[in-house]
């Protein structure tokens, strides 16, 4: 009983810490809509589509503006109070060409709550709200 209570307090503390970390800049920006290009530091990014199947969150992206073979290191999804890194993928970005790719995140559990894609490059940040079903939230 005490162990489960301790775990619950630890999870709550981690969630609160994550909220403060995300909001540490003092700026609150509206989520970016699918299909709208965002400039995040040196990266141009468009979330083309997103689909969740069970605990698998698939996101189709268009990337440009910088040569980066590990561009997906800039992506995290926040779901259920947890920050999830992208699974291994072939996403790259090019300064000269627009690249299309898909990233996948394994969520901690099935939920009806939307997840949030957070892209951070340097001090710049952008976010997209991902629907829990196959339909994107406009």
C-alpha cells in the first residue's frame, strides 16, 4: 500500500515537473495546425498527418532548411504525463530539398487523451496536438 502510494506521488511529481519544464520559457503558444509550416530554429517542419493505432503514434512530416541526419532527436511526444522519444527511423533534413518521412512513438498506454508533439531546436519550440484516433484535431 505504501509502495503504491509512493509510486503515485513520484509519478505526480514527474508530471508536475514536466509541466513546469515545458512552460519554463513563460511563453504559451497555440498549437500549430496540421499542414502549416513552422520554423523551429533552423528547421522548417510541416506535420502532414498523424494517426494513433493502439499505443503506436505515427506522424508524417515534411522537413527542410538544415542538413541533419538525426533530426528526429529534436522530437518528443508527451502522453499521459510522460515524455517519449521517437523510435529509430530514417528521417533526415536537407537544406536544399524538402524531405518527407514518418516517425513513430510508442505511447505508455492507450488513452482517450490527445498526445502532444513537441519539437525543440535550440531555444525555439513548436507543438502540435495529436488526436487519439485517426482524425487530426484541427
